[in-house]
C-alpha cells in the first residue's frame, strides 16, 4: 500500500531526473559501475553471484555435446548422475539418490513442471523437446524449496528455451545413426521488434540398446510440434504464449504377475504417450527495480502402458514479484496454486491404485529478502515458503544463504535449507501384487504373492541441507567452482511387512504377504563437486568435474526393511569424473571429446565404467553445419543401471551423423 | 494518514534524489555504450565522420526500449547519436559502436574477423568475448555492470582507447605485440 502510493506520487512529479534513463548518460564511468543491477532470484542471475551450487549448460555446451535427449545433456553438469537403463529410460539423481523415478529432483521446462505426482519423478521419454530451441539448462544442486516448493529436495533443473527473437529464420536439422536411427527437426520463426514467433516440428526414431538375449524391446519413436509467440511493449511488458503437442511409442519390457500359473511373466510392449501443454506468461520490469511475472499453464498427459494407463490434467498458476527497498533489500515474493486431477486405469489385475481417481493440489506463497549487509561485499538472503498440499497438509520451507565477494574474482557462499518431498501416488495409493514363489502345502504347491500397498499415513520425506561453496577465477580464463554439502535426511521411504493372509478369490487359492510403505530410514549424505573451466586460448577449451557423494543411512526401529539402506546407499556412484576438451579448428571445423568415469553401484551389481564421446563438426558455409558424433566409444557396450525385469541392458557404442542448416538471420 | 504521508515523502526523498538507484542491466549497458563513445578516438579520415554517431545492435536485441531512450536527444562530439538494429553483420562497418548480442555467439569469430580493420568498437556480453577477438566485454559482478578490455583488436582497428577507460575497466588484456 505504502509502496503503491509512493509510486503514484512519484510518477506524478514532472519528469523526476532519476526516472529518466537518459540521465545515466551524464554519469561518469565509475558511477555507472556503482549502479546496482536489478534481478529476480527465480530468473537467471549471474551464476557467479549466487549463493547456490548452480551450473549452467549453455547452448554452445549443448551443441558441442552432440547429445540428442534431455537426460543425456544433464551429464554435462557436475553432481548429476545420469544412468541410461535402456534406450528410453534413464535414472537421474543429483547428489545421490539416482533412481528411475528420479525422486527428490524437480525439472521445469520454461517454468512448467514435468515432475509427475504419479511416481514422484520424471518420465523422460515423454519430454523430448527441440534441442536447438534450448537457450540454457540451469542445474541447481541441493535443496531449492524456498523458491521452487516441495520436491525440490536434491536439485532443481530449469530448462529454458530461447526467446522467439533469437530464432528468426528457418532451421532444418536431419540426422541418422546406429541408435538414433532417424531424426528430423524443422523450425521457422519471424517477427519484428514488438512481436515475434516460431513454430517447430520434430520426430525421432531410436533403436534398441544392446541385449544379450536379442530381445530388442526398447526401440521407440517420438514426434512433436510446438509454437511460441512473444510480444514486447515499450512499457517493459513482455507477454509469451507457447504450446506443444507430442506423441510417442516407448518400447519396454515389464513383468506381469498373474494369479494363475506361471505367476510371473515378462511382457514386451510399448507405452503410448500423448502430451499437450499450453503456457501463458506476462512479465513486466520497471526501471525502478520493480517487476512481476504472472504465469499460467495447462499440461495434459495420457500414458497407455502394457500394464497400466494414466490420464492427467495439470493446471498451474504462479505469480512472482520483486522490488528493491532502500537500496539494501531486494525483496521477492510470490505465490501459486496447482490442481492436477488424474485417473488410473488398471490393465492387469495385479497393478491397481486405490482410489483410481485422485486430484493432487498444491497452494503456497513465499517471501525472500536479499539484504546487502556490506556494500558490494556481503549479501544475506532469508526466505521461507509455506506450501499446502491436499494429501499431507502444510509444509514450511525456510532457507538462509550468505554470499561474500572479498574481491571480484572470489565468491564464497554458504546456506542452510529445509526441503521436503511429498508422497507420490505410489506411496499412498498403490495396490501391486507380485508373484514370489510356490510354497508346498498339504494341498499341493500354493503360490505366494507380495502385495505392496500404499500408506495414507506416509509422511513427506524431509531434508535439512548445509552447503558451502567457493568460485574463483584462478587466471584470466581459468574458472573454478567448488561446492560441498552435508544433508540430514529424515523419514525416507522404506517397506514394512504387514499381515499374511490367504485369498481364494481370484482363484486359485494363494497366500498374500502384505508390504506397505513407511518412513523408516534416516541418515545423512555428504559430498562435494569440483568443476574447473579453462579457455586456454581461443582454440582450446577444457571443462571438467569431479563429484563425490557418500550416503550414510540407518533403518529406524519402526521398520524391518533390510534392503532399503543398501538400496539408497548403493544405487548412486561415490565417484564421478568428467573431462571435456573442445577445439576450434581451422576452416570452420571443431572437435569436442568428452571422457567420463562412473564408479560402481554395489546395490545394483553394476561395475564401474569409463567411456568417451566425440563430435566433429564442420561448417563449409556459415549457414550449414555437418557433424558426426560418437557416444560410448571405449567399449562395444557397458551397463549403467539395473533393468527390471530381466538381464542387464548394454548401453551400446553409437554413431550419429547429420546436418543443421539455418537460414541467414537465424540464430541456431 | 499524516504518518503515511510523512513516510511517503521520506521514501520519495531518499529514492527520488538518488541517481544511483537500481537500474535494469540493459539500461546500464546502453548508458555504457554511449559513454564508450566519449572515451574512444576513431581514426582520422573516418568515412563516417560527417554523419551521425551510430550505435548498432547486432542480432536479438536485449535492450528493448533502453537504447533508444538513452540516445534520444544526446550528442557525441557534436554529432547526433543514433541507435540502429542489424540482423546481419553486413552493415556493421557503418557503425561506430557495435553491440553483438548473445544470439550471435556462434558466428562471433566470423563477425569480429570481418570487422577487424573496419574501425568499429565491438562490445558484447557474450562470455569470453574478450579473448575471442572482441574489444569490450560487459561483466556483471557483485550486482554491478563492469567491463573488460582487450587492447589488441582495438589497436588492429586503429581505435585509441583513453587512459580513463582503461583505468575504470575491471580487467585489461594487454596488447602483446607478437602473439604466437
């Protein structure tokens, strides 16, 4: 109220000098250098000056990597574990806790969450956006609940596409290879200063990975089309409207339990995925350092798998505003609400949800103040979010961060943050029956099944994270980023044994051993990441990272799950290292090579592995790029994660070649 | 109400009188572009000498209205300052100052290479612009916009950068006469 009154009075003054941008031209260079830049925490900030372990994958990094899918791109960031399970499934974790269902990791594409409450994770093959449209990927390691809300526990990944003003003209990219068998993408954009647009269509057909038994069940295809329009007005208003539709068939092998013999059998089939989303955003920045952003989106998914089907509609609205008070306080506040009704349809009698229809709801608000404690040197950021979800009630997500820049090339930061992961539908509502064995009885062998049931009392998992980091410029173009963390985990999910019953219906007579989800595991995780980035000279660039994580958990007395601790501790690599060398060669050619090492996953019986990728590109003319890339080159195949059911899937050596043509005026 | 009015007046007095209040990044960068014009000498015999002083933005324009607002009604050495937007590097040699947008990063070497002798002051916020043939690179540090200078391409283009500019720069990359 006070501020809005002030603003009205202020603008009523006859052209006050400070409101006139031309006034800046009368300042000296030193004075210009003293003026503070406005920015919003939920918008891109200069990474250097952020009290968060953040790594930005730029469009140059993306292009040079040769990666053709989102999870493969995430390998570029330190602290992220990407394990390919088969051709169309990945386990992604940040600072441990890698899992096919990527729990505790939040991923957003242009502010739209692709985290599904069905299993609390990302279903990666359904989100195959146009790689050439990505402007950058911000990978935040560690909890980010104060801004991003529940489920931003171990990390937040923000995929941000380019504004349409950067994609005028035409783009055609065509490629083919041994794994990505065929890939076509076309884009066209245009516009003028006030209005700009683009539209794209793409399709990819990917083959299976290596299967020792020749069961090539994991081939898949996906196709999509989308459009975006941006309007900018001189008052500082920007309006964006964007939408996409997609369709894919994702091959997979699932195990189906049946009450009649044989009890358990593998089934190969495809998950038919449909997706559609529409997003609108209005943002306004005022020269006074005030601004806001209002965003709303719809996201619809329909998945028909060999063993289940789910249909989901998500509606989300989000508001964020920022202002600067007394030059020392940068205040950011906002709120949002989401409603996500879903329907589960059983396909086999042994996999069901109760209830089948469920609506996930979230509503919350946050306030954050970045206080400059010492001019240009020390900033303290305090914030809290209160978020209410329809299943488990309200959660408080506070954080405190401090940033110290003793000199322009040195930044120290530290933080304490609390985050929670809310239960997925699996943990609350699952009814899954899995064949275990036949047990001999007086009436002959009787099948024994394990029935996993969700638990309405399953509570949100909690994390209290302590982090510290240091960024420095060791030499003119040698940058080093170091971050370390200590996390306390409470109430992690595990199984508890329930009752044993005998059922006669459906026939035949069978024994059911009940198992349900409980919050039975607590403990800590510790680790650090070191990531140097060195531009030796205009020709050579070297980037690397080393990530260490050690998870140390214990089952609490209430739980009898003997596997949970080793599963959490042993499903993520302790050590990961990556080294990438990029060379700009004469005659518009370039060469990128990347080596990576991932240590073993004892819980999954996965050995450690080394492998390497390489990419050569040549631009005979400025509009055309020809490229050849090879992935996983050091061996015919290796395994990265366990596949259930059945034998391991070998992630195969692959080659991919193609071209990208951009019309003049178009920024690729 | 009296208290509220008093508070408002206090707030106005503290913020309105303060020319150094927070600005958007590109307002500041626009002001810098203009100021660079005051501290750089273009070679004598400049074919553009008789006309306007031209500040260009190549590629996707990050300034929005800030550049036009900055240059409207101002002069440099008696010349009218004009903002111009370019979608290709074709007309870039007509500019005194060329801001290269991040959208042009891929073509960066080609662009700066084609302008090496053209007497155009090249400015950008593309990471490592300085070192890739660019002359002045904006860096945002500590919530402030500063800049780094590479003297070699400036010398190659026969531009003279004043000592004042070099003094204020966050970093100056020296001009090594013989580079390998």
